[in-house]
């Protein structure tokens, strides 16, 4: 795969995860936290792609498959489900 695309996936994934973690840590409310989990999902997708197309980086790919499912739970709990998450 093109090295430029791999670099873009890697740096987008890292940057998006960092911003999402900051937003979640600020505890700005249910809807904003839910959108941070959407950002986490996009980060995981980018890092899955990078992990499996970059030589010797499969571990990051597998880790982000697990994180993708965890982040999808966050999207469900904060944006889709009508029940309030417990404090």
C-alpha cells in the first residue's frame, strides 16, 4: 500500500484517539461524550487498516479490533440508547 496513505492512517488514528480521550476526560455531557466515541471508532478503523497493511504492525490491528467493539458500546450507550449511563 502507498506509504503516504499508511502515514495518514497512522497519524489520523493516533491524533483522533488523543482528541477523543481528551473529550471523554472533560466529561462535557452525554451527547458530546457520545460523539467522542464516534471519533474513537474512526480512530480504531484507521489503526486497523494501518496495522494490517504496515509490515510487522498486526498487534495494533488486533488491539484496535477489540477497541472498535468497546468504542461501539460507547456510541450505543451515549448516543443511541435511551437509558442514562450510571454515574
